[in-house]
C-alpha cells in the first residue's frame, strides 16, 4: 500500500509582500480589498465567512498589521465556495481613495526633464515640493466636480505615488526605498489659472477631488525598480501623456531622502512624484483646450493599473 505524504504546511509571511491592495467604498465604510484572479476580495466579509481575524482597512495594514491572515483568506476564498460571497468583480467594485487617511500628501513639481522643457522652466536644483489635503482625494471611477466659479483651466497630471510604510527621518538615499510600503497611480489634477494667481501653487492644487488615487497599492516587493515604469494619460480615449519614470529628474529614493531631511515621514503618508510631458499647460497657447465637464480622464502607471475619473 502506498503511503501518502502529508502536504507541507504553507508558509505565509506576516509582511505585506506580493499583495495588491485597494480600499473599497462599502455601506460599512472604507474596507480593505485584495486583488485576486477572480475579482476583489472584501477582506471583512471573507474574515467573517471563515471566522478569522484579519486587518480590515488599509490603514491597519500600513501601520504594521500581520498580513499572514490576508494571504490565507485569499487562498481560502478561491478554494472554498463560501468565499464567493466576498469576491466582487473588478468591473462592479466601488473604490475609495487607495489611501483614504494620509497624514501628509506631498507633491513634487517639475520632476520630469521633458515636462520642465515643455513648460519653459529650468531644471530645478532641488525637488520642488508642495502639498495637497485630504479633501482632494477621490477613488477610481470617481467624479471631480469642477470649481467653475473660480477656475476654467483644468489639467491632468499622471504620477507614480509612493506610500510610506515606516517612520523615516533623515534617511540616506541608498536606504530610502526600504521605507516605501507600496506604489500607486495618482492624478495631480490642477487648475492652472488658480496656480498663477499668486506665487504659491496651493489654490490650484487643493480643490475638492484634485488628487485621484488608486485603484491599487502594489506592495513594494513587486516593483523592485520604480524608475522603469511606463506612464500615460488618456482623455476621452485620446492619449495625451506617454513617458517612463526613468525621465524623472529626482528619483524615488532621492525624493524620500530629501523629504525626510526636512520632515518626519510616517506610515500612510503619500508622495506624488511628478508628471511627464504632455500636459495641456505645455501646449502652445493657441492649442490649449482645457478639460471640461463630461470628460473622462484615465491615467495609467505600469504595474499599478488604470485610474479613471469623470469630470462634472
């Protein structure tokens, strides 16, 4: 009689490796979602179905929660019929901002060589930093209500976004990427006329809905080189931006290190790393046709998925 060998127990890492995460906008509030081959897993529903304890928000995961249960839940949900009720097709999932409660939203301006050239600006000697606030956040397939009473020159900016995973203060460039939890797709939406009202950019960057983010946060281990990612924007299906993160003036490690020299970065802080050429502001003045209500803007960052917003 043949003796069956007992299958080796599967080892699940407690760290957020090989995970692609999302924030789902549910009737229960913002809840953690995990991308799987059969849709988005609603972690809270799966945990209840299998009577397991697991983090149920992205905030808990970024703060250092044990991720081993998340990987177990994915395997169980895909193998057990009880998991079907916790799986939502991506096409039907309602997404919130990938990071709904960041402590800081830091943005880098003029950080692509060709973008600096198209706007007639010199290469900045240090990263140009500005900020947004949480009122600007909106998720995949969300709406941006354009503030037409105060502005008329609306523009897109596709950006790779860094999600900080560890407290970082005065970190060296060579260690800076170890503080990154993951990467996401962002759109640094802008009102160009408001940006020029004063010497400060703030008004043109901080209107409601001006920081689309998502749909995914891809764990950092899945993107070992963030300086080699394709990046693009489409407006109503027409490609407007097409570049690669290799054109950044200051790379992701330099940005994290530079920011950490001036302020303490904390888990959940997010950093928009700049946009490439192809923005409306860079067109000749006679060809500048600004975005309007009804337009659909899709930004793409390789490995991070497509982020769609509709203007209203």
